[in-house]
């Protein structure tokens, strides 16, 4: 869900304002979460402390991190941006050990290192000087990876381990993200109109469903059943699926070094699955 949605967003951003795209995406995701929650377990109001932590997690992950990612995606090829942004497994493992006190596991760190090495080879230097991209685009993608890795693990695991229902956490996360995107959109376009297309709007809604709604439901389900330091490296599969989507959907032509990156990521996932 996350890998395909991250790449598909590049198509939506081609002719639609980034601020509007992000707001529509998070707004519809919030609607999906509310309907799903009301039809299943319902929502329980958390204490103020956990409410703030959950909202902060949403702002860091699905607003600031995603904003940096989308900026990078608009200025650089997806097969470079997706791997760099999804170095998140490495940062997630480190965050789980430092902030959550989980015991460090050699297999988890080794898997995370393989994932990061794979991302490096996938994000190889451009072979064609005329290829679209900027020097700072990859750095924005890497910064997004740091925020995603920390925000997807620390506030999430903290709230879930203290009894917050996963659907309630997701509601707070998406609500915080939607509010932040709304403020950003108003401040960014208060004196000018939004650029948009029906294709961009449809992709915004679709990625809101796949990434912020369904993808997060599956992620929370996984975090509730295994240590974060084990789950985080498996997230490296996002790089593989994102890479494949950039080739199949966007018709990009990655360098030959990309094959090495894919093999390293597969190796990292297999390592943490077998030995983690």
C-alpha cells in the first residue's frame, strides 16, 4: 500500500498544487477512518497526554515528513526519492532501542543496514546529465525518511503499549495531519488560486485510502503483535514495491545499480524474518 501509493502520488502532483493534494488526501483519509471506526469498534477518548502524543505523531509523520517527501518527488525521479525516503527502517530500529528501551537485536540492525545500503544503490547518481532533478531533492527525501522512521515507531508504540486502541490512535494521527495540511493550504494559497485536475484529485483520494487509511491499519496491526525493532526493517519492502511501481507506472529507467539495491533490500527483509 505504501510503496505503490508513494509512487502514484508523483502523477497526481504533476498538475495539482502540493498543498491542495495533501489536504484532500488527508481529509478523505480522515473520513475513511471515521466511517471504519464507527462501523467496527468505535472510538474511545484518550487522556490529554496520549491525545497530544498521537496528534504530534500525525503532524511529524503525515504532514512534515510527507511534505518533504512530496517536495522531493516533484523535483527528482521517483526511483531515487522513494528509496531515500524509505531509509525509515534504519531510523525506526534506532528509535525503538533509544526511546522505547527495546533490546537491540543483531539481526534487526544487520537487516536495517542492508536496507539502507540497498537504498543507497537504488538512489545512485544520475547517469544522464539532462535527467530531471535537483541537488536538494534527495536531501529532502532523506529528511522525510528520518521523520517517518521515528514518528511511525516512537509515538505509535508508546500509545498502543499504554492501552490506546489502534483505531483511536489512527483517528488522532490523521486528524492532526488533516488539520496541519489545512493550515498549510490556507497560508500557502490565501492570495492565489489552487492548480488542480480531476486526475490529481482522484489520485489524492486513492492514496489517502491506500496510505493513510489501509496502510496505517496494517501497520498498527503489525506493531501490536511484534516488537517495533523487528517490524521496522520489514518496512523496507516499501522500497522494493516503490521501485517496481516507478518502473511499471511511471516508466522511469533506473540505473543498473538498482538491481544491487533490490537484492540488498530483499536480503534485509529475509534476514529479519528468519533470524529476527
